């Protein structure tokens, strides 16, 4: 009896994870400080009226890196399906690195134009200081 | 006639078990290119990861993080930029393998 109950509980409570999407940004050279944030929501029979739970991730990452740039962010969106897909959990997690210093903006980009042999306008060569020091 | 149908059924099942595989690409996200340097100056690096799943039973998706770490380890003192991460599945009989293939450019300054 106990074994049956335990088996049923195990089946009900164990979830099967599936990956929905992955996104990433450039990884900085300085990877000394890691930052991570995650957010999840339990959904019953598909009743979900908003996706606001995702918004906290950005602010969480900002809080962990107040005077730097968050870079090298790997974001994963997963679904953890429980018993018979009646209820499931949506989870979004983000891991990255906090790099001290400011990020290079578009205004920082120095555009240099090189003359071409045929006199046509050459494509701009973009050079800049390193984005993060 | 019935024997022929049974044979065809068994043949199809056998074929899908051992030979018949299908692939589906789920997504290919591409990161930004930063810093603004000549693409030729970077060194192409890549990492692959996979996870075998039987009938949907999987407890984690850490193969993604492991692949990402592998990619970073190949560029110890540089910036990994222009990362393309192809996520796809290879389907088998009641099972499939999730793959992730990350390619990037290691730029050392």
C-alpha cells in the first residue's frame, strides 16, 4: 500500500523538462563575477492570464550589477510538465557576467571612411575603444 | 493480402526504429558582434551538446549550460562574440535527442 502511494506521488510530482528557447549575448573577457536570475510560474490546465513573471529577471540582473554591464547572458525558457500535462511550470532563467565599466554606445563608435580606387563611397569601418575595460 | 500488410507494417516500424530519423531545427539565435573588430581577426570556436530523451522523460536541460561553458573555455582570455546557437532535435522511435551547436568568434585584445 505504502509502495503504491509512493509510486503515485513520484509520478505526480516528478516533472519532465522540455526546452522552449535559448538566447545568448556576447561573452566578455572578464568573467570574474557571475550574475543569475530566474523566474517561474505554476500553471494549472493552461490558465495563465499574463506573463509578467518574466519581467523581474531584468531588474534582478540589474540589482546584482549596479555599476557595470551585464554581458554573456544565457537565457533559457523551459516547461516542466507534471502529471498528464494537467499542470506545468514555466521557468525562465538567465545567467551572465557583470563587467565593471560602461557599455560602448553608438555615439562612441568612431566612423572612419577610407577612400576607394573608383571614387565610390566606401563602407564605413567601425572602430571603437573596447566596449568594456 | 493480410500477410503483405503485416509485413509492410513490420518493415515500416523496423525502418523507423533503426534507419528512419527526422531532424527539426527549433531556433538559431545569433548574438551581437562586440567589440567592433575585424571578423577575420577572431578565431572561430564551436561546442556541441546533446541530451537523449525517451518518451519525454527528462529531468533537466543542463546540456545547454555545459555547451556554453565549453565554448567559453576555448576562449580563456578573450571575448566570445557573434555566437550562433542552433537548437535542433533528432527523432527516433519513441525517443529523440536534443542537440545544441554553438559557434562563435573568439576575439583577443
